[in-house]
C-alpha cells in the first residue's frame, strides 16, 4: 500500500510540476525592463517602479520612475514561458563556450551522482532538463578571478557594471543630480568607488581580491552578481 502511494505521488510530481501562479503574477505599480549592453545577449533586468506625484503647495509634481535591482529572473517577465521541467534559460552558455576553456564530461563523476543517475526508481521524478556537466580543460582556469587577473573583461563583468549603474547614463548628469543629489554619499569603508561603475572597475576589484563573481560554469542560468 505504501509503495503504491509513493509511486502515485512521484508520478504526480513529474507530470504536473508547475510554478505557482503567485510567483509569476505581475507586481503592482511596476514593470520589468531591460538594459542592453555591447551585445544583444547582455540584457540586464531591472524593476521600474512607478512613483506617485509629490504635492508641493497644492501642485502635483510628477516623479520619474525609480529603477531598482530585479533578481527575480524570468519568473516576473510577462513575455517568458515558465516551465519548471525545462529549467531556466542558459543565459551565460554562449559566454562560456566562447572562452573555449571548458569541456564536457561523460556524466556525473561522483559515486552519489552515478547512483542517482542509474536508479530506475527515480525516473518518474526527473524533469526534462538534462545538461551535460562541464569542467575546465587541462591547464585551464575558468574562474572570473583568473580572467580578471589576466586583464580580461568578460560579459559577466559588463553585465554587473550595467546592473550597478542602474541606467544612470541614460538619465544624463543633470537628471541624476536632481534625483540622487540629495542622498548622502554612504560609507565606502576605504574603497575608491567611482561615480560610474565600469566593466574595467569590476575587473580590477575582482583582480585585487576585493570582490567576487560567483558564477559556476555548470550553472549557465545564473545572472552575474558581485
């Protein structure tokens, strides 16, 4: 009886797994927007929040929308087709392949991974997604720290710079000053942070060991963060 119940549950999970409707519902008073980088596949997501007018002396002063981080991935993109069984899009796959410093493994190399892959009782639990694991080629180093110390600016670094700037360049100097000029400078804790975060700055901070970019070659769906 127990085995039958478990089997039915497993079948249910594999065949009908879907994202909760609340996770992909539009967020009120805002919309998801993208800023494109130097190439079409560098598209940095933001959340553009609509602000209500400010009342000054009985007059409504219109406020421009506020741009903030959006790390929710494609779940909050109304144009995205979300299918849990297919996994997230491989955002960084082309970037990884262009560097030509990785190779595919035949399959899982750990004993645990091999046991799970060869266990027929898990077949009904598996999603459709099946990615062959990668590893660095012999003599190669595939970390963002290594690239930074070689003086290389990666698409990941450009992605991060665009995200950190929050579209300041598009606003223009006067508009940035109007919106952000009243804010205090904050505490840099000794770091020399420029007004504009550039890919070169991101590279240099990583190379100095003062920042990290935790992007794994076997998780090409991950958005670059610092």
